[in-house]
């Protein structure tokens, strides 16, 4: 099974329970949408990595979007997107296959939340998509900064390829964008136990993260889970001393293509 197939399967399995567990992703969607002026109008908006539509619904409620083009690798995720004010066209599958699609023309807004880190060569994708923006169009992105889920990375040696603020700044300037906002924040969650951390990751589609890129690390035996549990409790107790901690570091970019 390819990496893309594993990611698709994990998010598809999480689709029905995603909203109830995606605390951080919900916060990111709210924060990102709030960067747009209230009442802003967009004729054509494209969002990739839509998931269950957390960001979509926030933008749709805040702004006037005539036409949505919505992409996600998982069709099951897209089925959970609620009705929108503007017309919605669903584009399931790998976003790379749509970068040259004739339907993605005349865009005023390109947006994505908590998805960029899953995409190979993310800046190449953003460069191709940015060429589809009309003059004055907006690129609105959230992803995660390096150090995200540090607890998992420290104990397993595995991490997704996260970003630094200067990575986003260099890309935006080289692609002809004027940066309007580039910020990050740290969010620390507490869970009763390391196994609840793993359940949380599974419920948000990242069940394969502890094994990402490292076939030698496994959590599929009782002894491996016991060692992971012991190490996690010893190394990352929650600040209040109850349970264990898990850290997220969202990164937000709002930029305007030069007119």
C-alpha cells in the first residue's frame, strides 16, 4: 500500500468521528477564516484538503462565496461537508491531479487548513495553484510549524515535514505574494493516558503518524504499547500532573497576489 493510500484510508475511517475529536483543527479553521474581512466577496474559491468542511463553513458564513471548488483525498470526508450558501463542486482525489484542471481558472481565493504537511513537494503545488489566481487573489493557508506533536516525534523518531515561518515567507515572496499576516501559536492538550493520545490521533486521521517513515518502529504488540506508555508518562506529563501532554503548533498565512 502506498503512502497516499494509507493516508486516504486513515482519514476515510476517521470521517464520521472527525469533528468530535478535531479540537485543534476546529480552532485553526476559526482563526484562519477570521483573517478574512467580514463580508468579503469571492466569485470562485478553491479549497484543498477540505476534510469535513471545518474551514469551508467558517469562510462561507463570514464571506460571500458564489462558487466553491472543494478537494479532498477522501470521498468519505467530502460526504460530511454540510450544505453551503454558494454552489459547491466536489473534486475528490489527489490535489496534484487538479493543479492544471481547466475548472480551476479565475480563482479569487485558494485556501487550505491543516493539510499542506501531508503533500509531497508542497511549495511546488502552491506555486502551480497560485498561477491560477486572478490579480488581487488571496492565498490563505494554515499548516503546522516544526516541533508540532513533538512528544510523538521524540518517542518514535517520526514526524511529518513541518514548516518554519521563514519557509512560508520565502515561498510567498518568490511567488509574487504580499504577506498580510504570518503567525503561529502553541496549543497544548492534556489526555488521561498515552493510549488516549493514540486514540485522538486515530480519530483525526493521523493514526499512521507514529510509524510515518519508520517501518522499524511498531506499536502493534502489548509489549511495545507498554514501553510507549511508560516512556510517554515519564517524559511528557501534563502541566497539572494529571495525564500526559500533546503539543500542536499551528502556522497561519494570509497573502495577496500582486496586482
